């Protein structure tokens, strides 16, 4: 099973910024949802506090200019 998530350049810049700011984080999850009814929302999740591999931090990198 494959899952596709489309990211534009602005979102890639935001993702890279997260990568650089949180150097200790090994794994990032990218989740796209279409539940808004307007356009896709994109969230990046990672484990910042618990260290139990369950994401406890969520950052919205949705670019609404593309809606």
C-alpha cells in the first residue's frame, strides 16, 4: 500500500525548518487530511516530550493559498 502526500515548495521549506530546529528528533510523520471540505490540510507530527515514539507534537503546514 502506498500513500501520496503532495507538498509545495512553501511546505517543503517549513518541513526543512522543522528538521533543522528539532535536531534531536529522529522520526517525523506527515499526515494529509481532507476533512475540512475546502482543501487538504497537512500536519507534521513528532515525539518531542514523551520519547515513547508516540507523537505528542503537531504542527500544521497547510498552505491555504492553494485552495
